[in-house]
């Protein structure tokens, strides 16, 4: 399976849209949709079914990881006696079912997505969830809204490695430094920053420290397409939103 899919809309590079990024690259879980509690509940139920105990701190430590990495932790620390692929499919089926029922949009996320699409800014989804889980969220959006979809099941090296973001930028035909990434986890931010993509950090279940490669905002509520470049221009400071 290819690590990304591309729509015909990706031919545009964003030039001519003054004041807007060439592309915006979004994480999914915890950034666009509030699935982290769903993951945690599924992990806990699976561990308990195998006679183990799964704590909140263990669950939080997996936020943003490539699923194969998380599965190995669940096997090692949680005692889940399943092959890695089967373990991921069991968890993914529960998360996907919840996303199909209710996408659980994070504040301001849907509005920012649609606003960027209306302005013609190319969009990429860069998630460590597998394609089946991403499709459950994408079903709630217009076809082709994301020009590129990069999923974790085909990336050789997942976040925090730069590969996922480099793949997205390459598929869109844009320079990473001319994009903006939106992330909610230290792992995802490390991936974007290693790829040279300026990042907006939106903390959710995990605290995100300030840093030279990111701008921290409390929420995407009220953040419009024209706010993104001014926000990343203030990297290293904590913004209060727009």
C-alpha cells in the first residue's frame, strides 16, 4: 500500500495566494478529531482482557507514536498476547467505528479545514493511524478535500522520523519550509520539525513545551487561514490564539 494518496487538486503549489502557506499538513488523532480517549479505552479493554493493567500514564506515553511501536509496548508492558498486526487491527476497528459514528471534531478544526479548502490551499493528512482509520474520518468530509493522505501503515519510518512530513510535501510538490504543520503531540512535532516544516502546536492530552520550531496555541478555535503564517512567524513564543 502506498504511504500517500494524491488528488488532482494537488497540482497547485499555493503560489498566488499571498499571505497563505503553500500547503497545510494536519495530524489527525488529537489534532483534528478527539480520538485519544477512544484509543485509551480500547487499549485498556484489550490489556485487561489479557489479564494486565493499563494506566493513564502508559496510555499517554503512546500518543503520536507509530502504531507498530505502540503495539510492541502493549505486548511488552500490557501482556497482550497477539501478533502486532492483529493487535493494531483490533484497536483500529474500535477507533474506526467511533469515527464513523461521530468524528468528534476538535475546536476550530473543521472550520479551519474548510476555510483553507475554500481559499484553495493544498491540504495533507499526515497520520500514524492506518488508512482504514483515516478513511473513517475522511468519510465526514467532501471527497478530495485532502489532496494527499499519508498514513502510518505504509511509512517505513513513522513519527518522530521526518519521513511522513517529507512524503506529504513531496507528494504536494511544495517545499517543506513553505508549509505549515498542525500537531498535538511531541512525537508529531518532532517529525514536522525534523522535516523542516514550521509547526503550530495545539496541546490536547499531552503538554507541549515551547520551542524554536513551533508556536503553541491553546486551540484552533478562531484561527483562520490568514492567521497561520503570522503564527509560525512567532515561533518560540506561546500565542494566545487569534
